């Protein structure tokens, strides 16, 4: 089917119960750019971009680009020649493409052409641990660990003028937190510019996945970002199932949703704790951390793991819940619902807390769209963008279609809005968990997955942070030829750079925490 | 404010205090005694995430929740390695963090204890092997800096972390 009036590309819907997705192939670079422009015109966003080396299969290189539209997602593929592979810079259309393109150059050696100011050619994930003319995702790269590690300089954009100075922060931050580098340009305390340098957590997950069997792939993808292990495992399973043309049972899908919503609640409780703490309300830290501990202990009891790692697998789930477990989950939802309700009243009426939250770290809807922002942070700018929610022209994937998920939004775009959306999403997830428990379908939990040689699939899941996308391609032996996990933090990190402008440096920790982005998920 | 005070009163102290003197409670008491006996003061820890997926960090965070209440037991997380007795390091150590980890280690004064956390940080088990050395990582923490104690797990539960911290103190 043709999705865009002016772009003559025939898109094929991906079969299966996953989120609506169409696959298409562009004939040349210009067409890829045309699709990007058409998506932008339709109010869409870039959701992921990755490159592959297909020379071992007698082909050239290839770029896959996933765009988000109102109706669902499109995955557009562009085949590139063996020699000097290049594709057009999309960052002029979607600024969020910048870092994805730089990572693609670092890892696969596929360059971009054109682009604003001749394109941003600074490395992104390569900090000097491997040479500039060696690419880890090329089929002939080998598993080198013998390169000399020579940390390289990075060209931060300088800010000049009288009184302007820089504050470098990281990679090791003051706290129990992942590493990354923030370069603040300030006058007095006011932030003029924030530039991030990430990639410190890069551990070559994509190279590790090449040649792995699909079960090992699930273990890798479940450790892209530990706080989103269920979202990644589900997106990966959906991609593998699409590639192998199998459908998980209704019971397996419902159990996956139970885990995904439990993951959402666990993270939101933790974030609400930290949002209290970072505004000097340690009462909030203690209370929400207590609730989170109760929550993950129940996960340990019934799912065998506090964060439910490795419980979502291709073909279904690796656990099952009996009536006693479902009853315990429902009882806990009721208790947490009551307690969070009380705590919300306390947060809302606490003048000191609200003073720190209101008008701090604002992102407006237009900027959120421009930066292809998704998830909780996008909904806190007033957007109703949630893969679990019906909207005109879009039907959410099973089992969410039957649950009637109510979206949480808040138009203020500040820290207060991101806290409010978290509260609303906790209540909604608690409601969904009770619905899921009450209507749990009977049947098997796991179906055999027979890998299909050359199979290809993309999975999209609305994780607690936003849209998680995983692309999978199988080789002739049914093993992973390529697996690309995409965390929504890719688009949200640049949004954080904008959110701190006009605020003061001491507000940064609070603003940062209100997004709580993944370093590991972006650095892969 | 009245709601807040009411909430505090109603919640009471949830820190898992006796009774019952379960395994966890005994472990925590023993930990506090050992810290005071060996160091004669509080133990300070600098946590360094040198490449984890952040699941280990979630469990280290949990040590600060009221159930485990690690600060109430003479153990404090500090911001600078210069203020730390111990580095609690998660991995696998990425090449991009190798240098920063070495600098943090050099900055840490004696007793300079190092606890490697998680299967990746310890280089053990199936997950440790899956995240072994490659072009982007050095693998286990001990491949980069000397390690006193290993706490395996993916991720290790808070109680295992407490036991690891205790074991490291006892090496001195």
C-alpha cells in the first residue's frame, strides 16, 4: 500500500499481533530523503536508524530507518553499494537523527552526505578505543580487544563572551548513577548551553549479537538498559516472532503486559522517590523507596527476579502465574494505589517542592515534536502519544487494544508535568494490572520458535520511558545477522539539552532526574 | 503539611528491626559491628558505574531504602573517591570508562578496598561470559584495577551486596 501521496513506495504491513508497522524499500538516497520529508510533513518522527553490513550475504551495505506516524510505524530500508556506502544526512529534517547517524558511522562505516554545515562528522560512540578506519559491525572486523585505548579530545561547541565559562561534569557523576559527560556553558549560575558527550557505557552489544542464536539474543537485549529489561525483551521477542511468522498465545501476551506495567510502576515509584529527594524532601525518598521495595519483592516472589529479567522470551514467556499470584498482585495494586494517592496529595500541597518543580526545565509541544520525543516526557508536553492507547487511525497491539488504556498527559512541559504524568501513569498501570489479572486468558505460555532463514522483523513497545524499537534480521542458519536495540533516550537526551536553558545550574539535577534517561540504552 | 506529618506518624519506622531476628537482620547487625570494630568509624563508599546496564545500580540504590537503611548502619555513599574507603564498581568495564576508573582508583586513599559487583563486573557465569572482553570492553573489573571481593549476580540482591561489603572490610 502507498502511505505517502508523493512517494511511490509500496509498503507491506508486518504480520502478527505486534504494534502496526509497515516495511518498505527505497530505491535511492533521494527517495529516503523524500520519505523523511513526507513523514515530517505528516507530523511524524524518527524512531530509530541503524546500518548493516550485508556483504557476507553477497550484498552491499544497508540502512534501516524507522519512522513514527499517527497510524503506526514504517521501517524503510535503503540498500547501499559495497564501495563508499553513503546516504543523505537526515538531521536537517529530524535533528534527532544526528547522533544515530554518527553512531552508524562509528560502528558500520556508513557515511552521510550533505546536511547542515556540511554535516556533523564528530565521532559519537568511538572515544579512541578503536581506530577511525576500523568498524566493529563490519563482517570482517573480528573480535579485536588488542587496540591501544587512547581517549580522544572532543570538539564541544565553544561559547564566548565576557563572563561566560564552562563547567565540565563527568563521566563519573556525584552519585549512584551511570557515566556520561555534561559540558555546561554558564554566565553566573544561568545555563547558556548544555552539550552532552555520551558513549561511556558502550559495550558493543550489537557486535556481540551478530551470529548469536535467538535465545542468547534475548539475554543480550534484556541487558541493554536494566530498568527497561521487560520493554526491550518484548520488543525483541516481537521482532523475532514477526521474522519467524509465529504468534504468541493470548495468555503469553497478557503476562507480558503484566510485566511491562509492573516495570513501569517500579520505575515511576523510584523516580518519584528521587524527585522528592532532589528537591530536598527526603520524606518522599523514603516513602516511595519503601513502596518500590515492596513492589520488586513481589516480583521476586512470583516472577523469580526482582526486575523480571529473562522472563519475556521469543515465543512467549518463561513464567506463569497461578490464581494465588494473580490475587497477590491485585491486592498489592490496591494497597499501592491507596498509598500513592496519599503521597500525591502531600507532593501537590508541599510548597517547597512545587516551587522547585513549577516552570523548571520546560519543553513545549512544538519542540518535543521537532526533536521526535516520545514517551512520558513527550506526554508531559501535552502530546497524546502512547503506543498502548487508541487514537484515530491507530489500534494498539494486543492485549492493550482490549484494555482501553487512558493516556496521561500534562501540558505544562516542566518538572511538575513530568511528575504529574508519572503519578497518573502509576494509577493507570495499577488499573490495567487489575484488569489483566481479572481477565487472564487460559492456555499455553510459550510456543516453539523455529528460526526462519533470512527472516526480518521490527518490534515496537511502549516502555516506561517511551518507545523502544528493536530490529532483527536472521541469517541463512537462522541466527542473528543483525540486532539493533533502540532506546527512546536517543531522542530525549537532546531534549534535555534544551530543557535546562534559562534555568540555573543547581536545577540541573532535578531536571535531569525528571527525565531519568538511560545512558546504557543509548550507548549500547 | 498536616498530611505529611500524619503520613510519617502512620508509616512509623519500617527499617527491618528486630523482631524477628531473621537472617537479614543478623547479617545487617553483624555488618555494623564489623564496620565499627575494624574501622572504628563509618565506612564511606564511592560507587563507580564503569559500564553496567544500570540494573546493579538499581540494587545499590535499594541499599538506601528504609528496609536496608545502609546509612543507619555506619555506611555512607560519598561523591568523591578522595573521600572513600571503598570503590563499589559495576561493569563490564568499558574501554570508554577504563581511564576514568583508573583515575578514580588512584584518587582513593587507603584502605582502598574494591568490590566488583555483578556477573559482568566479576566476569562470572553465563552473563559475565556474554559480556566478556571485546573491542569495547575490558570485561571484569579485576582486568583493570585490583579487586578485593566479588559479588556475583545479575544483578546481586541488596543483601548479597551487604555481605560483599562486609567481606571486603574483613580483608583488612
